C-alpha cells in the first residue's frame, strides 16, 4: 500500500530503553536531525499516550524509538486507525522490530518514512491488553520479571536472567480452553502465545508464525531434562524446535482462555501480573506498520 503526499512523522523516544551507549548514540543522532523530524522524549507510558493523543491529527507516522515495551505503548494508541507505526529499535531484544525489518539506521528509516508504504498486521488482545509479538507464562515470563528488576539492561543481563530462572525452574499447571469447547490440561515449563516468530535476539520460538495470517500460534514446552538445555537453545536459535518431542504447536483463530495459578505473565517482554483467567483473541489486520526495505513475506523459516 502506498500513501500519496508528504507524510509527517513523530518519534517517541524512550530515554531509558536498551543499553546506555546505544541509547545515547541514537538519542544524539535524533537531536542532530531535529530540523528533519519531530521528536518527543517520553517520561513514562502515560506521558507517551497523552502526547500521542494530543498530536494524533498532526502526524501520519508515529515512530517508537525504544524497545518492545515502547513499541507496544505507541501501537496501543494507533490500533484501528489509519495512522502508521514505525520503529527505531533501541531495546535489549527488539523482537517485533527484527520481525518487521526495522534497523537502528536512522537514515534508512527516514527513507522508508519518505516512501510511506505500509501493510496491515494482526494484533493479539490479552485481557484487553495489546500484544504485538509474543506473550507467555512460565520460563519466559519468569525471565521478564527478573529482568525488569535489573538496573543494567542489555543482552548479557538477559542471559543471566535466563540462567538463574532455568536453574530453579519447575513445571506449572496450565489449562487452555479454546472457544469454550476443547480443553488442554498439562504441566509445562512454558506456554508462549505468538503473533510473530521470535522472542527477540533471533530466538525463534514459533518459526511458522506470521503477523498477518489471522492465526495465533501457541507453543507448549513440556518439562525436559535440564541437561538438554544446550540442545534446546541451539534449536531455538535455528528455528527448529518443531523437531523436539518436548515442544508442541497449536494454531487457532478462535478465542481461548488460559487458567493457571501462576500470576507472572509477560506481554511483548514486559512483566505483568494477571490474577484469574487470561482471555486471548486475535484482531485481524488492525494495525498499519511502516514497510521497510528489509521486510518481505512470506517470512523465511530457518532449517
């Protein structure tokens, strides 16, 4: 889809996202280009939401300059509208940005903004909260909650959070009821709800997931011998988890409900607490995303 006319863009900058050196470099570059673009430095989620509402009619493209949490915050204000979401990835994982082809190259992003082509993608609704990329209960949510408490961000902090939580990991009981008919009841290490393929950092939890197919991919990770962790990580990074007998994939376009005693959940890598049932549904083609030169469908599946 190509939009005619000059497009106006607003960068929503999260000054606390990602690794400090990278953040500083990108922030300085945005300020250096202040005559070429409009930039708003956000103080909080509420601050971002309020500013987007105030500026909604002034801009056509809203660029989230931050991590997956910043992207979700900006996207929440744009869902269902004709406004376009762009991303300047500055986070630790940048799962959504990687899937949609966004890079940290500002010059390249500005060229994409000038072209102003876009495509519509699905979004997932979890108890009225927006999910663009992946959400989960179990190991990945425990990692998100630990990572949320760290002062130092970045890849190695994330690796440390994974190791600490994996060592003490125990199965949790989860029940999934799809469309009020089919119920699955199992003890799992992890349950992932996926709109795209990866957590971030090219870790492909759902290699066949697509953000525009109207389908939610559900990944069930059964308890496995912890000595097999290196094999699991290798397959995760290669996108070949489907070859593991401990991993099962479900696909559905129907609403489903998750019941578990565990309250620690993550949505797009952000730690949240949900008590009671978790209701999940997909909303098809509800978000317009800037098309980058690096994004092509169908998405490649690693082998």
